[in-house]
């Protein structure tokens, strides 16, 4: 698969932009590349994230991975302010864990190589 680093950065960029657009004041990022997978972990402090917004990102990021879509559309992320970007991120990842407690949003994304 080509452009692995660029795709990982697109994912990070989209998640961070989501957080900033929803009032985030602090973001911690951990990206770990291993031989067979990449794990992206983001922790963001967002005061009073509405439940409907949390459910929206959880649903969008849970979109099943679709390698054929990723191969064709990965470079379109960031061109629009809709939630389609988050669904594309879901299509680029194999596993997602997301939780929001005590004004802290935690997102862990795993991409198998």
C-alpha cells in the first residue's frame, strides 16, 4: 500500500480538526507504527461535548474498513466541512475505540498493514 505515512497524517489531521472545532483546549497524540499495524491514540479535553456529537463521531468512525474506497478517496479528506471525512477515516481504519468521560475524549484507531 502506497502513501502510508500520508494517510496516517490525514487521519490525525481530521481527528484533531474535529476536536478543535468542538472546543478542545488540549490534545495529546500518540502514533505508534509497528510491522503489521499502526495505532493512533488521541486524548482531547473538550468541555461538555454534546451526546449527539459524540454519537455522531462514534458512528462515523465505526464505518467498516473498505480498502478499495481508501485507495481511491484518501486524498479527498480535508476538502469539506461535512461528517463525510469522519466516515472516510472509518473506512481507512480496522478498529476504533472511543469514549468520553469527565470532559475527556479518547479515540484509539488501529490500521493493519
